[in-house]
């Protein structure tokens, strides 16, 4: 009973930490200014590796709630929804693969699968749902978005190329950086958390 209470406390802490990390976003050179990276996926994937895929979903949900509690949405909740979907697509498959047999090889396989799946899901979600809805809500034309991406990569001249050469690479970079940090520091972080929940 005490162990379960400690696990709930760890999940809550990781969710809160993830929510705080959402505030510290920054642009990356390959993407337009409206696509910014943060490290909020780190507590999500660490929680998933340590406590399983269900924990990663709960942490991702807490992250969004924490963010919205302290900072109102500027995207009509579209950005928060996209972030939540990306978190799940990344952390759930990675943690399922890793928790079945916890070793370095499974960690790498899980992280790579998570990177590819989340990047694909985020791109498809943006292409068929979020971008069209965003353009409709904010009365923004395709040309404006294409132009913003074109300023970074001149060869982008269609929404298809926006997805292939801007959105998809952005997510690959984002989740790869998160995965590298996770791989390097997970063992030391997990030892501390395991001592807490014993």
C-alpha cells in the first residue's frame, strides 16, 4: 500500500516536472518559429520506462493540465492536444518494448520505435487535422504557413513539403534529442526513484 502511494507521488512529481519543462521552449534552426522544442517528454519517457506505459500516459496528461493551469492556451488547445498525442505515440511503444525485458538493447529499440512512430503520428495529425483546423480557426492561408517554412528551407513550396521537410524532421530531432538524454541519464535517475518507491 505504501509502495503504491509512493508510485502515485512519483507519477505526480514527474507530471509536474514535465509541465514546468513545457514553459522552457526554444526554436531549432530547421523549423519555423511557430514550431518550438522543449524537453517535457523527458519525465514522460522516464516514467514510462520505470513504471510502465500507463504511467507515461498519466504523466503526459498531468503535464498538459499543469501547463494550462499556469498559462492559458494560445492555440485554442490545438498545440496542447498535439503535444499530448506526440507524447503518447513516443512514450507508450518505447516503454512497452523496454519494460518487457529491461536491457540496453531493448531501450535503444524502444526509443527508436518511439521516435519513428511519434514523428509519423505527429506529421499525419498535423497534415490531416491540426493544420487545417488551425488555419480555419485563425483564418490563416496555406501560403502563409508555406512562406514561414520556405524562409528556412527555400525548396518548400507546398503543404506536402511542409510536412515532409519541416514537420517530420522537426519531430525526429525533438524526440531523438530526448531519447539520447534518456539513454545517457536513465540509469542514474531510475536508481534514485527506485530508492524512493521501495
